[in-house]
C-alpha cells in the first residue's frame, strides 16, 4: 500500500494522544482522592489542557510548514514522553498541570501536522475522506481505551500504583517517535505566505471565504454536540439510569467505541459513496435515535433499581450511547471535504481554524449541557441535542453547494 509507513505513524500518533487527552477526567478524580485537591481547583486541569491547544494552534498553524510537519510531530512526541516521566516522579497536582499543559501544546502540533499530511499522502477527495475518517476512528478507540487502561493500574492500598500507567504511555510515545523518525516523505514546498506575518494574514483571510465560514460553524456545532454527550453521559447513566459510579463510567465508553467504529466504517464507505449522502443519512438517523430511543432508555432508569455490575445492565441501556455511531462520520468527512476543496498550501492554516473552533464548540457544548442538566434535569437535557443536529443538517446543504463550486 502506498505511503503505508507514513499512515501507520499518523495512526499511532493520534492513538497515543487520544489516551492522554481523555485521561483528564480520571486525573481530576485522582487529584481529589490522592492529592487532596478540591473539586473546583481540580477542574482547572481542563483549562491546562484546552487553552494550550487553542493558543498553540493559533500561533503556529500557518507557520508550521516552514518548520516541517515531521519535525513538529517529533518535537511533540519528545515533549509528551518527558511530561509522562515527569508526572511519575513529580507525583503531585503541579505535575498534573505540567502534564496537561504539555499534552495540549503537543496535540496542537500533532493535529495540525496530521491533517496537513493527510493531504500530502492522498491523491483525491475520496482517499482523503477515507484516511481522515480512519484516523479519527482510531482516535476514538484511544479514548475508549483510557477508560480501562488507567483502572488497570489501580491497586487497593497503594495510592501511587496508578502512576505506573505513565511508563506505558511514555513507551507508546517513544515507539511513535521511532516509527516517525525513520519515515521519509515529501512534505511539499508550498508555504502559505512569504513570511510569518503573511502566514497569519493567510489564516485570517480564510475566514472571509463563505465556504470556510459555513464549515467552521458546522465544526463548532458538531463538537458542541459530541462533547456535550461525551462529558455528561456518565452523569446521565448515574442519575437517570441508576448505575453505580464505576458502571456509569464504563458504560460511557460505549459512546466512544461507537464513534470509533462508525468512523472506520465511514472511511470505507467514503471510497464508494458521496460524503453528502453518508453525512446526511447519519444526521437523520441521529435524530431518530434522540426522538425514539432516548425516551425508551429513560424508561429503563425509572423502572430499575441501583445497578452495581455490568451483568445487571438492561439491554436497552446500551442503545442510546450508540448514537455515537451515527454522528461519528460527520466531523472527519466535513473536515476532509473542506480541506480537499482548498489548495494544499492552505491546509495548515485551515487546520488551525478547525482546532480553534472545535475547542470553542467543545467548551460551549460541555458547559451548555451542564446548564441544561441543572435547569431541566438529566432526563430531559439530551433532548436539546436536536438543536445542533438540526442546524448541522442545514449547514450540510449549504456546504454541498459551496464545495461543488470550489471543486
């Protein structure tokens, strides 16, 4: 297969960062139980992760082609390897802050580089969509693995045993570094502008394009939807379905797994079918899940007593998290469609915009769903996901027309 070594390296890079990024909730819990940090203070770890992603993406996305994508990814992997080792030996809340600040900054380098490299190793829109969906699918499996990897290192009576997981993560980062180091590929010679200032101007110039405006709105809406469900699904499982805390967390992994499976399947289907038909069909099916499956799932919680083990979980409780399967192709296919419609020299600054607006959408999605859970209750909060789903369908129609013109 053409460029197999490059693609393998991109998969491994994304997989490692999925585990690290998704571990923030686990480390927040550990910070409270092990380091004696309060809930409000512990929650600052989210900001230490997300702010560096947005800031570094904004500062370096346009400039990255001058540095080189390979160098940027190698730098990111060295940074997280060192941060994992520092977390093990530091064993403090301060170490956790350093860890997530490093992971956030490094992920910005990785995501911009990976998205830009996809355009370099694919030759047409369908190949681009397929690889983008597959890589994003692997990312979701990394997220799901985090739900099981960290608990595997918990040892009763040994409060520091969980830190051993960071040697595994450091080893994975180092393995990814070695794979990438020996890979040779042509990064291209197209650079967005003539200097750093011009690079930044090129990024802002993109926001004047109607295609880009509609797309960033779509990306914002999708991540708002995805993060709203992902962040609050454990609370929904605990408060509405009467699952114990451990079971509520484990059952939430179904959403991440279904996202991964859906993206892998979409990656295959996109080789043969139009992105518009795949995404449009998925949006309609997601609406069906919310309207018809969610009420049945809530009824299960009303009729069930407290559930303490997986064997006691009713089958209907597995149904609603499968909405992830239907919304999963939206993000990678829309990203791929817009990137394919732009010159390759603009892929890096465009990726910067994707990351920035995705971060904003994720933050708003999590906070707005939390507000809804408080105001209307966990049982009704998820019904409001129909709003971003419906708006996504409208932006999809507009994007179809605009990308047709651009191509």
